[in-house]
C-alpha cells in the first residue's frame, strides 16, 4: 500500500471530487461529522476552520492506494479499518474526517480529507507530511497483512530486470539471425518481435540514441544493457554493411524516409566501438603478434 499526503486550501472542491458518484464513490469512513452531502461537510469543516484564520491550507488530503490485487479483495469494512488505522498512526483521531473509496479504475484507492484545524483552533503540524504518510501507510499495511511499498518496489525491480533481459535477448537474436545493415531494417526486425525501438532526436534534428518500449516498460538503450548502447547498435549495423573504419561512417542515416544527422556524441561512440572491435579482432586472429 502507498500513502500520499499534502495540505490543501480548496476544501469544498476536493470533498466534492471525493464524493463523485460518477467514479463509484462510496463513503467508507467519517468522524465528528453529521453532514450528508459535500456542501454540508464542507460547511462543518469551515465552522471549525474559522477558529484559525491564519492557516490558509487548512485541510489535509490523503490518498491510500493498496496494490491492484489487494484492492480487488478489500471489502468496505476492511477499507474502513485501513483508514481508521491510518488516522490513528497520523494522530488525527480528534479531528473531523471523511473518506471515500473510488473503484472507477482497476486500482481501488481511498481519498481521505481531514480538517487540519482542531476543535481547539490549533493547526496540525504538516511538516514532512508526505514522508510521514508513506511510513504510516507502510505500518498499516504490515498490520493488516497487505502488500507494502517495499514489496511493490521489489516486485517492480524484478519485473524490470526480467523485461530488460528479454529485450537484450531479442536484440542479440535480431543481430545474429537477421544481420540488419540499416537502422530502419533493425527497427522493423525488432518491431516484428514486439519491441519498439524509439529513436531519440534532438531539436537540431540529430539522432542522439534510442529507447526501447516493451511490455509496458520504456528504457534508454544503455539502461537495457551496456552492450546495447546507441553507439554499439550503430557500430554493429555499420560492420554488417562491411564498414570497418571510422572514417567510412556516414554523418547521417535514413529514418522513416527522412535523412537524420548523427549527433556528435553518437558519432564519436560509433567510431570508438568500431575501433575497439577492430583491435579485438586483430588480437583474436593473432595479427601483429
């Protein structure tokens, strides 16, 4: 579960959004309030907020987001318990509060609004409220046996590693089996294997590098693996064409029917990679020894 928190000034607008019936909103928690609609709730907040006119951002807004799987299984009673535990962790039990669940998307989440001004007229200290919200949500998730932020991050990291390895494997298979000689043929071959190669072109219409998009992930070429940097891809395409010397490399490439110049850094990287490969080949074959 992820928790986000901030102080806001637009109380009425936010509560109206939270209660939006078009999003399937449902009240899952309420304390120290009697109102039955957004207008009445906002007025109850305002009456207490008049005790401290110096505080402009006088409402606390939180979003509690369980993972997609946890959210699908949580009942209204469990969402209420989750919200109550969060309020206790944030030491907000003695303040007006109302929470709504939104199930309009695949990702169930709770919008919680709390009056920052207490019945004593004092404003709640909102220092580091974003970080404190994260930690409170983490503790609640552990108490209720829900997936924590750290577990979500680990899952994302493992998924990212898996996808990058798959892109790397597809790239090497394309280079070994198709042996593309042009950038366009390489892009087409990768696309046929469901990997979209996205050229990075700057405002000067110069090719800077590439990004890979696959299974909902988007990486810079060098993030996939250091062996798949823009310079190494272009150097390998050049070698497939029989180019073995840096001076034979052109200053532009054909891309989507247009001529695009190579960026300075990319051109330098291509030259370096061709030289390295030439030296390695010489050593492997014993030339000069």
